[in-house]
């Protein structure tokens, strides 16, 4: 029934159209038909385009979603605006040979963090790998804030830590720094491979029964029992720094023993270490002092029940440097002159040193004088009596010669170097019945790789 109605309507429309066009010529009819065909083609193209758009729309949404997810997966680390992150490493391994076991001074001749004088072996392989991360955010006005952390993995299978600090300030102006780090170096030793281990931290610098080479490091930092707060300022050629170290003061001494007495810690020591330095061209000079401000931080109780404060320590230092290496890498020279003095309970120490570097060859000499006014030999164990160099009050002179030679660009790698080092050290004593001690000497091969 519906088909018949539709057919009748089509016939009626065709009849009406044919009637209305019966008066048209053949050319006019062809022209009208051509217009209708063009109009139909345009409508078909438009419909086809709409269909394509409908089909493409979900594909575009899906494609943008996939791209966004891909970017998120590729960018795992997100930084703050105007911030940068740096990753670096320092590989350092040593092959050591010593003349004999034992030691004359508290000089650390091993990279082993568990080193103690008197038990170093004749042959030793030691070293560590440092992995550093540093992040900093700099603003357009020159202000900045950042951090750095340097974990260490040593050959003993233990993890240690060099630096872990947070800092902020104004570029080329002032800075505040807090954490674990080293302050200004007041006794630089150039390229040496041995003597640099004479206390790279504020702990275990003094070993009872051995000579003490004082190098202005007691308040410098990197303590295992406390932290630093440092304020610094640049004004033209001048640099000012005040480092504050809060720590267990008895950690300065190996096994917490001093002059044959066992130390008892009562409260933290607070070291204040101001530095003033001047630099112009190739020349620089710096003067500093360090002092513990807390009385009765640590000490001992004698046989009469009297408390003896041993925490009063004040040191002074002066260093001068001539450095032409930065402007002349091939033929430049670095020369350091260092001196330091410590005024402590029942002891006075003086150190002076000179070292020079030229064509990657370094030589240096350090003189140290220890004046001991009191010493309790009954508090020394039998092992120290056999090996120790200082067992009585008196004056002791320590002489140390050190040298180092750098072999650069191993296998044409500018970041891979080998250092050949050697040292000798001897001690002269004025103590009654104590003869001069035979020299100690040794050699080292160091593999140094930076990345």
C-alpha cells in the first residue's frame, strides 16, 4: 500500500514538473538538469566530508591522549622553574706500599675511613667511588638556592658520605650554607696523594701517643657527630667567611683519649671559624682562627675526683698562594706557604709547610712542633707503648717530605689520570730517654677517574 502511494506521488510530481517545463526549450531543459546535478554533487561532497569528520574525531582525541602519556613517561624528573640538576662522579683507588707498620704521627696515609695509627699494613689497596648530585635554582635577579649530596662507596663494603648541604644566597655577594661540608682550606697541599688524608674531616685528627700536624681543620667541618652553619660574603677582592661547627668535641680524638686520659663528653662543642681572604690576579692570602666557645664540653676526672676541662682549644692560621696555572695550563706554577698554631690544654702545636707544583710534578715539606706539658703513661695500652712515638712530656719535631707526579689523559681520556706519590716522615724528640725515631716512608699509585 505504501509503495503505491509513493509511486503515485512521484508520478504526480513528475507530471507537475513536466507540465511546468513543457513550455521550455530543449537547451533550457538540459541547462536546468545540469544545475540540478551540480547541486546534488555538492550536497554529496558535503555529506561525505561530515562523515569523515565524525570518523576522525575520536581518533584525534585518542592520539593526543597517547602523546600526553608518552611525554609523561619520558620526563620522569620534573624540575622547578629556572632550575638545573647535575650528576657527576669521582673514582679514586690506590695501591700503597709502606716501609713498616706503625706510625709517627696521626697523619692519615690511607683512604680507609676505619684507619687508625699503629695498625696499617705494609701493602694496601684502598679507595672509594663518589657519586654526586647537585641541584640549583637561579632567579633573574641573581638570587639562588640549591643543594648537593655526595655518597661514597668504599672498598670495605661500607657507605660513607662526603658532603650533604643546602645553600642559598645572592650571586657574587653573600651565601648561607648549612649541612655537612668543608669550609675554607687554610693549609692547602696542592696535588699531594698522601698528606691530604691528614684529616679531611673534623673527626679523628688527634691520635694519642703520636705526633700532631695541626692544619686548621678542627672547626672546618665534615664531622660525623655534628653539622655546619656557614655565612660568607664577597666584596671586591675580599672574601669573608664564618663557619660554625656544632659537634661532640671528643670525636676530635681517636678512641676519645688525650695525653693518656679517657675523655668524657658532657655537652657539644661549638667551634667558630672566621676567615678573611684577599685575591688579586695570581696572588691570594688568607688569615683565620678557630676556637671552641663552650667551656667544660669534655674532659676527665682525675684520681682525686677533680674535673679537668680539656675542651679549651684555639687555633690560628695564615696561608699565601701564587697560582699562574689557571692562566697558563702548560707552564704555570702553584706555590703555597702555610702556617698554623694551636693553643690547647697541656699542649701547644705549630705547623708550617711549603709546596710547589710545576709541569704536573709536586713537591712539599711540612714541619710540625708539639710541646706536651703533661702526659699520663699509665693510661696508655701496651700496644701503644710498643708503637707510639710520644709517651712523655717534652718537645717533638716532625718532618715530612711528600711528592706527586700526575700522568694525564690515560688512553687519551682527559678525565682519567694516574698519580705516582711518595712520602717520608721522621720525628725528633727532646724527651728524656727518648731517642730519635727512624723514618717512615712509602709510595702510592692512584687511579683517578672523573665523570
